[in-house]
C-alpha cells in the first residue's frame, strides 16, 4: 500500500482512538452537519472541548468545516478517509488470509490422514 494511504489510515486510527471523537462522529452521522455548539448541547462535553476534537477530526479529514451564517461553522462527515482506512485493514487481512487458509488446509489434511501416535512409534523402534 502506498505510504500516503498508510499515513491517512494512521491519522484516521489516531483520531478515532479517542472515545469522545468517536462520539462526535456518531452524533454527526446520526443527525447530519452540526456546529460545535449544537454538538455540545447533545454531548456531555464543553463547546471548547468539542471544538478541539473537531479540529483533530478535520486534520484527519474525517470532517469538513463549512462556513455558515453569522460566522458559525458547521461540520460535515467525510467518508473518504474511512474508506482508505478500510482498504488498509483489508490489505492487512489479505496478508493473513492466505497463510491462515494454507494452515487450515494443512490441518484438515492432517486430520484426515491416519497417523501412528508418537508413543507407539517410539515403542515400535525399541521393541
């Protein structure tokens, strides 16, 4: 995966590591674009704290600030960075899926092939 996509995914994961930012994102997903004041009315956190979290979410590209009337900024969710993070996780899963499938096939073959238990093999060589 190109380094810039990995960097975007890292920003997304860092931004979403905080439960407050996940809550802000969930609130925006549920009700659509909102100002920091709107979000502070819905969440148990001050408007100033919300504004700081929104700035981090905007830096990660997860929200877009849109100027509104009377200098009020509304924040809208952006899905593109989340899609990049999902692609990054999918690429990691691919790295694991093939070896895990090979291991599963090997174990299935081993389970179908009758073998002599190690203890009996050892007795057979000495007996």
